C-alpha cells in the first residue's frame, strides 16, 4: 500500500460508500474538485482517505476526516497528518493508533445523528416576539447581534444569497440564535451545523425550534438531515434526540 495526494474528484466513488458521515468530505470534494487530499492506495484501489474543510473555510469542517478500510490504512493516514493542523475526526476503533501518533493530543468523542422522515417529531411555533428567518448579507447587516453571534458568523459578506443560514430574530431587530445547512452533497445528505443560541435566550426552546424548522425544510426537499455533536454537550444531545434524530455512529476527535 502507498500514500499519495490525489485530486478530490477522483475520491468520489470511495466517499460514496462511507455513509452520512461523509457529507462534509463529499462537499469539500465537490467544491474543490481539482485540489488534492491524502489517499491510501492498494494497487489502483483507494482504501482510505483524509480530507479537510480548510480549503473552504468551513467553521465546522476545519478538522480532517479520516476513513480507512483497516488499521494499517489508518496508520498511514495518521502519520501523514502529523505535519498538518491536528484537528482530526476518526473512527473510534482506531483510538490506539491516534494516541500513539499524538501522545500529547487531547481526545474527545462525537456522535453523528441522522434523521429519518418517519421518526421526525415536529416542533410547535415560537412565541410571538420571535420569528425564524433565512439570513444573508443584506438582512444580517440590518440586524443587531453581540460578540457571541459575530464570532460564529465571521465576515458578514461571506453569507451571500447562496448560503443556507437561518436564525431566530427577536422583535424584528435582534439575532439571538443561528443554524445553517449549507453543507449538502449530491446524494441528498445534509448536515445541520453552526447551531448557537445567545446565553441570555437559552432554555426557551429557540435552538430546538430552529433545528426542527431546518430539519422540516430538508425532509420536504427529500434530503437526509444529520447532526454532529460532542458527547460533552448534553444539552445539544437532548435537543437533537427530542426531534427524532438517532445516533448512527461515534467518532473520536483529536485536537
């Protein structure tokens, strides 16, 4: 077996077989088809890949995603990433490989949730002072929001009309919660991410109703919503499970 860097468009067939968790990697390969990512080849066959969202500047996809057929493949990829920014998602069964490669690393666990249409538990309406809006640069520039939201959004001009950003607006003027579904692949998978509610408006169900509304939109479009959450975030786990999402897999996270 050998490790190479291969143009992203050549990884399409391999990534088709990794399931819903591959949506971020497939999105990167779709948008940056001519750029290259790490791949392990057994002869002419691709048996593992490592792909990062850094080329797209995706806040939720800065880390590398590692997929491999066996431990030997994952070992090659882990070693290749030692010179790269060390934010890595990997299958939990290969924890020992990453602990050995990154003895100073900090490890945690993520859960990937997937929502089937038949399991969806719809949410009620918001209180009258709140409404859900699709957001892009022109209306973001008219809204008030504090540092909490601003740091999550980054430059407002990045949220053009192609973006899939939604938010809860209070009294028509203040943005108090956000979530987005920009990352989608050609197979109909979509990930809900960047979910955030300002501290002063938590415990009012705003995040749940926002994620529920986005889930409904995706399901009506015939897409499969997914949601990645750290196991250190019980509130987010409770939110997503209350909507009918079911855990599909667990992933190690190295930082």
